[in-house]
C-alpha cells in the first residue's frame, strides 16, 4: 500500500478552550494511504504532533463505524465531508487526492459551544430529549409485545426516523442553525407509533419550546440538513413535526 | 474469604420468584432517602438508572461520553433474544436456558442463566411499549430471525441497528427521569476510583474530562455498568474509548475478577488492512443466516473468487457441522476460520480472511430481499473496503468483540465489595466461556430493568449507612492520590505516545492470549507484559496539561490499567489447562480439533483477588453445579 501514498495539506481549527479565540493551523501530512479512514489520518497527525511534544488535535470520536454519532467534523465546508449518507468516521482517504488541501472545522452553531479544537458541547440535544423525547412508560407491567399490531409500512417509517444518530450535522449544515431535523425525527417516530399517541400534544409542544430556548434557529426549507444527514433522515419528518405542532395548538387533550 | 454465590434454594424454575418474595423491600416513602450512583449509560446502566429512579430512589448517573446515547451498546447490530415462541418453532424459556448454558460451554451459573431466560420476554414487551421500532411482518406482528448457536428463530431486531434502537429506548427512559429531576446526570466524567468506607462501597471519584478536576460522588450503593475490556487487544470491535478502568480500579479496591481469560472472538469482522488501523469493524453474525462461508480448496489460490468454480470451494462449516452449518456458535466459527487460514487457504492480500458469499441467496430470493435484510451491512463493507458485497463475496476474519469475564458477582449482581453492584458486560455472570449472539443486549437489559431494581432494595434495606459526605478522608485521600498519579504520568515526558505502547500490548495479547493459547506463549506474555508496563511508566509521552481537556491523558490512564489487567488475563489463561468456549488451550483439544473441557478439574469460576501490582493474585474458586443441563462435549455436528 505504501507505493501509492498521498501528501495532504490540512487546515485545522485549533482553539484552546471555550473562552479562547481560535484559528486555522496548517499541517502537511505525507504518507497518507488511500485505505486509511479519515480519522486514522488524524490519528497519524496526532502521533506526529505528540512525538514533537505538541498538543494533539482534540476531536470527538468513538465507535468509528457510523452509529454512535460522536464524530462531528466539518470537512471542506460540509458536515461529515463530501460523501452522502456517511459520518466522518466512515470516510476514507480514497475520497481525496494527492496534494489536496482539506479544511477541518468543528460544528459551527451557537447552541454547540466549542470545548476544544474540534470538540463541541451538544448537550442541548439531551435537554430537548429530556422534556419529551420519550413515551412515559415505567419498567414492568407492559402488555405483550404483540398486543398492538403495527402495520409494516408504519413501523418502517418510524424506523426511518428512529435511525437518527443525534450527531448534529443537520444543525451544522443549516444556515439558521436549526435543529428541526433532529427534533422532527423523534417527534415523528413517536407520533407514527400507536404507543406514542397518548402524549402527542405535550411532546411536540415541550420539545419545540426547549429547542427554541436552546437558541436553535428556525427552518426555512433549504433542505441542507437532509443533504448532509449521515442517516438520510428525510425532511418529510419536519413536515410531520409542523403538522403535529399545529395539531397540538388546535386541540385540547 | 469464601465466595458465596447466594443462589436461592428450590427448583430452578422457582428460584427467582421465591427470591423476589424473600428479599426485603424498601418502603416507597423511604426510597428517596437512598442515593445510588450508576456509572456508565449503555443498556445496563441506562435501564438501571431509569428503573431505580422510577421506583423513587435518588440516582446519580455518569458517563465518559458527551451524551448517554453514545455508549457502545449503540453499535450492536443483530438483535436480542427472547423465547416468545411467536414463530411456533418449539421455543421455550427452558430451551433458551439450555442453549445459553450449552453455548457457554458449561462455565456459567445455571441459576443466573435461567433467570435471564425468564425475564427476557418482558424485555421485548418493555421495549415495544417504549416505542422501539422492531421489525414487523405484514400482519403487523413482530418478526424473528435465527442466530448462531440456536435452532429456533428467537431473535428480535430493528434492521441492523438493534443495539441503537434498544439503547435509544433506555436513553429515553433515562432522559425522562433526568427531566423529572430524579436523576442527576453528569457527562464527560470518567470514574477513576471506587471509594470504600468501612467495607462498603460508598462512592466514586471521577475526572471531569473538560476541566481535569477530580470530583467525588457519594452514595449508598454504586452500580458499575461500564462494559468490557476487549480494547486490551488495541484492535477490537469495541469503540475507541471502551476501557477497563472502572472495573479494574474496583478490583484493586477488593472486588474479585471472574474468568478474565474468557474473551470472545467474533467470526464476521472486516479483516485488518494495514498498520494504521485503529479499530476493527464487525458485521452482524445475522449475515451467517443467509451467507455461506468458504475458502478455496487449493492452498494459496489467488484467483478472483467469482472465477473459482463451485467444486473447488470448501464450504468448511457446512462440511464439518452438517446440522448447524454456518450457524455454529461464534467460538467454533472463529477457530475454524483461523485454522483454514493457518493451513494456507486464507484469501485476500494478507491471507488472513475467508469468504462470506451471498450469491446463492441473491439467486434464490433476489438482491432486493438481501438489501432489505442487510443493506446497511453491505454499505458498511463497501465503505471500508471499496468492494461490492453483492457482486463478489465479502472477506471476513475473526476479531476481539466481547469479554465474558468481568467482575465476579453473586446472584444479586453484587461484587465481593458490599454495595458495589456490577451489570452487563462488566460482570462475568451469564455467558460462561462463550456468549451466544443476540444475548448481550438481553443480559444488559435484564440486569438493568428486571434484576437490579429488586436486588439492590434488599441490600439497602438490610444494611446500615453511616453518614458520609465528600469531605470524608477516604474521598479526599483518593482525590489526592489520583492527582499525584496524574502528575506522575504527565511528568514522564518520555519518547512513546500512548497508542504506540498500546499497540505493543495488543500484539502480545493477540499473539499469545488470543484465539489460540498455549503454555509457552502465555509464559512469554507474562514476561513481556511487566516489562512493557515498566516501559510505560518510564517512557510514555503525554503532551498538554492535566487540568484541561486532554485525550492523550485519558488514554494513558486507561492503558495503565490494561497493562495490569492483561497480566491477570494471561495468568488465568495459563492456569485453566482446558479448552472451553472462547478459551482454546491448544494442548487440550479433541482429535477433530474441538475444544476439550476438563470438567473434573475446571468446572468452576476462577475469581481472582488483587494482591498488589506485579504480585500474583490469589485464586478463589466458585464450584459450578449442573443439575439441569448435564455437561457434555458440545456438538454442533
């Protein structure tokens, strides 16, 4: 594999902590194999920086197989980089070419403050979940799993929404910093399933209110979120969120 | 100290029911007076924290992730077992119990396994009620599929993302309690020590990973649900941050470690491609339902797989195991793949891979069907290898995936430290020497939803709790010690970054304590590990500062513990002079290469007691009695 390695130029956002200013720092990376994953390329850079006694580039990552939603890199102006339907950790260097300059930034959104370098604080998402992203059922005493038949297409659509990994790419991609795709995925999943019907009104009202309080922007239908979502969550869920919200405003439960 | 497993009396079918009745209860009004600390927010931790908070206890939950939803349970793909018998194919609680004891190669505790099988049906009901979108049939009812080690279809699934959906279900229950204020949640906190006061676990000290400060948390009981230690091998299917620190430090405080050498090597992973590799990616073993595993009959056959005619292929699992075929348990499938490669039949650039072929299924049921069942796995494979699994067979090779060993716990899931409970992969309890597929999710949720809420009450109701706060000397001393260790690590300023040393450890472990183990290799490893540990403490290089966000420092703390745990794993593997499940001692095999147990000598749980770094640990034995499933040579032929 060493015969066709590449040299890549990196411009990476470095920022000491939440309160400091930051800047793009340039690094040259020789010996990049096309079979490496994007994060392995960053590992290699960090190995080099550490050996020189410099501070490693901080970036969030964990499962490295596209499901935990931890990685959050804005690569060449796109959330999770140039490919559709994948997270940054699933990106491989064969997507880039020898001599290319790659710009890596953190998610940029006011409700996601930077902790260090490329690491941001996405706890706003957890706070939105805590006000309504659930069905209020206690452990125990639930009916048999087959007690409520759910039509396969409905279950499938709920699963499409539930596939959201909560990475925040939708917010980072949106010019308004809107979290509508994230919120709609959960509202939609639980509105589609009969188990979630009892709390439809309270859920959508609470989650939208918290979303606003966290400082996320509004949706202006540019669909950047859908285009950059690594799980291809459809904006149709935003339409359903809007319907759920309107419904909640017109009915009493 | 003698081990007391506290298995209740009575017939196995009634043990749990009787025990639930006999345990002391905490009055509803008194529950809020107790404070429980839950470390880890995967399936076991989230479900435990939520269930305990619903009961009225005060709960503090912590995780080293930035959100509870990131825990590695999220990556489980295939499914979760429950003997609902919806397909009418002869399943029962008894059969799941039997399969699990047999699958674990008779090294698990029967009573625990029976309870697991008993409560598993409730897990499915619970998850459906939470809105987990399980796969359904056209009539709207839940669908099942089959999995390795079983001849019935009892696996519930949500596409190839079952772990994700179950974790999001548990996370939603956890979030609801956080919203209600019954759980205080702290993210980006890594537990670095357990605090034991007057013989009781009374809290933990964690590092705030953003500020670097050490923080003490006080409680009346501590629950560890911190996962397994597969990352001791560096390359594994575990997430990058998975580590043994919480369990290992509890071990150093007095919790015995059970069967540390029992590690599971998963057969269907994407092979290693280069030295830069940071982790291995698993593809669900559900693929073995529809894919056929083969190697070329001729050694060193370098032809493109599609050019190798049918009669020149060796479908070795189907040949060796006609009744289970490609669905033999994981340990068997892994070992046979290694054997084929060792004999020179391996494929791909490295020769360390076998084929997993879907062509006959695609011919029979169409590409669309395969896409619907496994589409995300094929996408993942293409993403990583650049190859299309629909057009040519995938290449797979075994990789470290799960650790059956863990902290020893009794029937109540309590460790040898009173008040320290251990759930999920972090404990040793239910899988014996080999875990069957779709059983990890089952165990994590069984422990969290349906076992700990009962057993912890009995402990709280029957114990006394002197008043303790964070200013207690035990907390202050622990904080000070951790601060000193951290300064010591930072001050080494040697030549080797953490990952370089970790890769060295991983290589020792994979070569000598991996899929095949022998006396000579293990003895070598026991020489090499202490030397590497010494090198670590003299030559590790950690940049940055201790009082800030510093991922290199986090890794250094974890590696320090792996460098001790690995020695215990090798000690355990060396002492267990038999093969069982995932522990394959090359000296102990049958004529046709199957694992050969020695029930007369080794039908026990090895529980190790810490005696100081570098000192040999003391072995305690918990004898295993098999009253209901009589041990036999496992046969999947």
